[in-house]
């Protein structure tokens, strides 16, 4: 196969990791790093070596964006927040007729992008959306859990903000924090009785983890339930939850209520969350520790649960990942790069807009991911995913 010309949009932390990772693959012939900040793009291009160049781009400038896309075979989109930029960039890729992958982590644009499926098919292109940590790793964990059942009625994707993700990640104001405020306020999309519906976020759920026990978790807006709805038409229920100490939930609910009343913008709420995290007192830390002792078992950083039937009897399967690439930038950027490699290797045949759980075989994805998963300690590919039944 002739090495491909790749356009990577967004030279932030996650785009940087995705670019450097994909630049190391022989399938990548050339790499054009484009960002609104040309200096940032140049810095990333320099780190990627001789096959990379830099360009300045405002992704809201459709003509300029199409011009860059015309120079590439495939685009990797890391420009966030996706609830602002995801849909128009994908629409441009469809117009340009080039294949597309992204790390979209917002449910509303995920729904809108899935609804572009027919247009993408007519353009004879493939768009794989939501290929990061969550969604992405969580999506593939859900697919792995589903493989253990004959019928799947419910899928839950989960992430744990109590657990250390490794790396040098700190709570800092960014597009990711704005995204977080977006998904904890207003209404969120979930699948109920086979339909996408709007529900309130931060609802308490009693989650039973096989072998570990019960723990209160909280619903949150995220793309997984949306993509699962499109990927698995027979699915009856799907939602996303996050694990956090009960001590934190009041602040999240207060910020969400202020956003809903119009008292705070998403940006202002994000800034307040970061400021509050930065001034946590010793007493707060002790209280959080005590809270964790009495709330229930520690749960994995990323996990998924499938409920349904096997052998005609009710069955439940929970999957988790035992190690990840250290830090959320790597845990997000590396899956995007690896998915791009699998795509360039011809491992994805489907056309249209699809999610990771449909695009890739779980074994191939986790086998490729394993060598990058060094936190908290390396795991062999055969041991990377834990499957708990019951």
C-alpha cells in the first residue's frame, strides 16, 4: 500500500501525541499539522520529524479547510470543543471526499455526525468518530463485553475521576473542562426503550460490579450511548456514568444549576471548578479520603457493562482495562493514531459514519494498544482487558 498523506487538525496536547504516534508508522507517508496557532503547529511538526510540515488554519474558514483537505488522503481531527467544531469539519471532509477520524467526546455532535451517514456513504468515504479514551477505549470495552452475550439489552460505559490516570495531567482550565461542564448541565442523551431521549445528568445509579460490589455512580452526558444506539439497533438501554466521591457531587450539581439558570457560562463554570480544585484544603482531602472508605469498592479507571442473555438466561458481563497509556493526552491521542493505522492497513471496510465498536475488531485493537499501556504497570496483550461475569 502506498503511504498516505495525512492532515492532522489541532496541535494541542492530544493532537501532539496523535501526530507523533502516527508519524512513526510506515503507513504514514507525510503529515501536515494544521492549527489556528501556527507556532504550535510548527512545534508539533518539528517533533514528528522529516515527514511532517506545519500550516495555519481557521477551521471555520470552509474554503481554506477544503484547500488543506484537498492535499490529503485522510484527516485526523483533534479540534475541540467538538460541540462547536465537530460537525462542520466532518461536513467538509465529506465534501472533500476524504476519510476522517476524530476524538469527538460530545454527544450532540455525535448524533448529528451519525445522521450524516448516508451522505458519507454517497461520498464513498469512511468517518470513524469518537476514537480516544472515552469514547474509544470505553467503546471497545463495551464491544468486548457484548461479545460474551447472545443478546444485549443494555450497555453502560463508565469512567472514574477518582483514579489517577498517570502522566502529568493536572486540573487546568481547558476545552476539556468546558466539555465537562457541558455534559453535567442541561439535558443529556441516553438510550431508553430503543430510542434516544433527553434526561437530566448527575442522577444516582446503584452500580453492581461483579466480584467487587455495589457503588453509587452518577449519569453524565457522553457520546457512547448515542453511538451504541446507532451501532446496535437492537439495544434497549444505554447510558454513561462517572465514579466520584459523594462529597463532590453537590458542587457539580450547584455549578450545573447555575449554568441552567443562566448565572454562569460553561467557561465561567469551568474556571470556578478549576479554582476550587486548586484551593482544596487539607481538611477537604481528609474528608475525601474518609468518603472513599465508606462509599464502597474502588472501581477501575475505564470500564463497561453489558446486560442481556446467554443460553436463554439473564447474563451480565463487565470489562475493564488494566493499564492505559499514561496521562489523558496519551490515553486519547494514541487510540486515534492506532485506529488510523488499522484503517490505513485496510482493516476497516465499512463506508459512512461509524463508531469504534463497529469499525474495529476488539482483539486487533487491544493487541495494538497493549504496548503503549504502561500505567500503572505494563500488561501483556492477553492480560490487558479483564472480563468479569455475574
